[in-house]
């Protein structure tokens, strides 16, 4: 039946004519012959590519395309056609078991076995696909891949996982990666778009409208149509930043970026610890301030050392940064842990000076004064800090809760509050009242 069907398809000038000529039984079979039913933009580009970025709107059919590429690679014997999603549950629920996932699109004659406890898919011909969550980038330091399917890259918590994954893309004669994602203003996407080895496919929700429920279309249009976010979610336009974000990438960060920092009067390592090991990142940012006499000082962001892991791990990262940059102190938020934050740091090095600060105001009220410094051209990034800058340009005023806490941004805010804003506040008031001192003084 398969050979007959393929022969019939090849005898027509196009897949549409072949599909219309099939019987009902053949239609059922054709549902598993992707080249016959896919739209042209869902098929691999004819050009030579190492990365295929499908940056498309919601409902475009990105998941189905990624799954079909993996099925085809396994059928052809490509070694380790592996999967990476934002989290392990995303891999399981969307990429493997979802309606358009691998288990549902694989043809009856090539059904794999999914072994979730081992995070692997075993194909009938012996090919194995491993499953990884981007929230655990360390798991990607060793594995190798003949093909990678990276889903919703723009939603990954950190770009480190993608960097590690690319280093493992070295099996077989022509290892490739397909990236399926709705766009967000992330540096990793901009770098892919600019990579000459990357083929980019764009598309909107409307491209797949005949396969989408009417209620879904109405919901999407009512929520996003006519908005800046709709350009991203429906039309898949890669925006510079979110509408209403406190930082603008071009005007407030790129415009004042520096290659080297001048001699700095003070340097601090700011830490915003996560609540738990399984939660968000531990934000660790190194920044300094110069001295300009009577003129306002400028700030310089020197490093982003943020990490995931245990309290001992973030403390080691912070102390290492303190030593490397010869900082004056470590500034740390004590809301989540109190004096335990100081104790954790002193477990690594009891001689490191620690200044604990209390978040008595919401994120927006703390961040707005720092955003103003950027707007004035008084803060410079010495280099490019993609994940940190992504958090800054995605944070909207008043947004206290979101997909994840912007811990890198929070650490940066603490750094410049200590370096530039605290002293400015004291000078403006002309006094150092007990209230002011208790708010900013290290404990």
C-alpha cells in the first residue's frame, strides 16, 4: 500500500493533486506521509543549512513540523535525533505525547516506544532519541546529537542550554538542528537570524487557519489583534522588547555599551538568591561605579555570573566573582533567607564583606530609578549579557509575577541601587536620617 501510494503521489505534478486522487483508506495512510500534507513552509528548506529556525505565530503548526523532522531522521538512521524543551514536562506533554507530538504523528509501521523514566524514545530500527529539559543545562554538557529539535527556544530560562546543545551537535555526516518557537525579544534568536548557516522560516497564525478551530481563532484575535504583542504572537515579528518594558535595548543599552571599563572607584557583586534549588535562577551581577568629581558617577556592568543550583553553588559563584573583580563587598537580598544568606556566603569565605538589603518595595518601584539611569546614559554594559538584557527588556512596569522571576535583573537593580542611587538619595535629602540609614545600610 505504501509503495503504491507514493508512486501515485509522484505521478502527479503536485502533492495536492495526489492527495485529492486518493481513496478514504489512502487518506488515512497519507496522514502519516508528511510531504503529501504539509504546507511548503513546513518542509525543510532546499538550501544548505545547519540550523532551521521556524519562528512562527501560535497555531502555525510548529510542533507538528518539529516532530515530523525527528521521525524522518530516525527513519533514515540519523544517530541520536534528540529533543530539548523548556522543561522536562514540556518535552513529555507537548513534544512526545502531545496531539502533534512524536507518538501521535509517527506512522503505524514505525511506532517508537517511549520510556519516560529514562527520558528516551526507542525507534523500531534501534535509533534512540534522548529527551532533555533546558532548565537543566548541565545535562547537555556531555551528550552528542545527530539532530536536535529545540522547541520554544524563546521560552527557555537561559541561553546556556542552547550553547551546550550546539557543542554536542557533532554526530553523523551532517548534524543539524531545527528550532521551533514563537518569537520573543531574545538575543539568542537574533543571533540565529544573523547566522549565515541558519535558514529562517516565518509564518503567522493565519497560515494554518483551515486546521484551527473557529473558537481558537476568535480567542487569539480578540486578545492580540491590533496590539504590539499581536505582532509577536500572531504574525511572529521579532520585536526589540515588550510593549511597556522598563528598558529599551537599542536606545538604553546598545547606545551606551562599552568595550572596556575605566578605573572604577567601587565594585560590588549583587546577589538575588532564588527561593529554592528547583526554582528560578540565582541572580549574580558584578557592577562598578567611577568617580567624576562633582559630575554624577556612571555605572558599568562587568559580568553576569547567575546560575542554578544549591545555595553552596551560588555562594561559590558570588565569592569567585568577588575575588576575580576585586570587589568591595557582596550585596545580597535577605528577604528569602535572612541571615542564612550571609552564613551561606561565609561558609565559602568568612572574610568576604556582606551587605544585606531588604526589599521593602515592589520590583517596579526598585527598578524604575535604575531604568532612569540607563535612560540618562549613565550605565554602560561592558560587553554583551544576553540573558540579563533579555530579562530587562521583557520586564514591564507593574508586572510583579510572571513566567519566572527576573533574578538577573533584580541583582542588577540591587547593584546600582547600592552604587549610584543610595548616595544620590542622601545628597538630595541633605541629611542621613535614621529612616534612610536603616533602609540602605548594610547589616
